[in-house]
C-alpha cells in the first residue's frame, strides 16, 4: 500500500542542513542505536516536525526508515502532511483490529515507510506498553535500518516514557 503526502514541503537549506547534522549525530551514537523515540516537554514545541523531518533526512541518505506516529491521543501528522487516504494505524493493530501488514504504508518519500496512529484510544499508555507493540518494534528492527517514533509530550502524559523504555534512545 502506498500513501502520498500531498502537502509535503521542501525544507530550506539551513533547516535541511540542521536535520542532516542531527542524523549524523545519531549515527555517531553507534550501530545499536536504531529505534529512536522523539518527544518534547510540552505540546506545540515542534517534535512532530522534528521527528518526521529527521526520518526524511535518513531516507534521503538511502537508509530504510520506518516512521511510527505513536501520538495516539492527539496526532495531527496525517492531516498536516495531506495524506491522500485514510489509513489503518497503530491503535487498530494494538487492539487486534488489523494485522501488521495492514498498517505499514510506503510513501512518496523514497525509503520511508509510515505507520499512522489510527483512531484515538482511551488507553494509549496500556496499548503502547503491551506485547504487541514490543513485537512491532522487534519486527521493525529486523526490517529497517532506523525507526523514528513520534511520541506525545512527556510533560503531559506518560506515553513517551513507555515507548522510550523499549527504544535504543530518546
């Protein structure tokens, strides 16, 4: 399945270089740092932009990337990027309403695959802490060179800490 982001914008030179620098710094952390959770302190600090553009920077370096939108409570990414279709997402998978193969989408960014959030769930922390999420991350580690996970702000809810515990870095 392929997903097209119709509002995807090219970054200016300075921003693009900043993301390349961040990408390089992550690669210098070592080969075993491949699953990265991205969060912020409070809402509206730009963590979703940073996490997605960082994933893009890795993809532009011909790395096979999976971007996971784990902000099950309040994601805005699909709308912001202008996804050309409604997608099954993470909450579908974690609640048993979809298989893994049904929630992973190729995108119009070469080398970048995407898992959206799915519908808002009443218990995101519990879903992200369950074995299905852990199995998803194990699968992703075997299939992708890097996995970027966009999490909710850590100062608002505990979800990011639950996800980060299962990652190589945050």
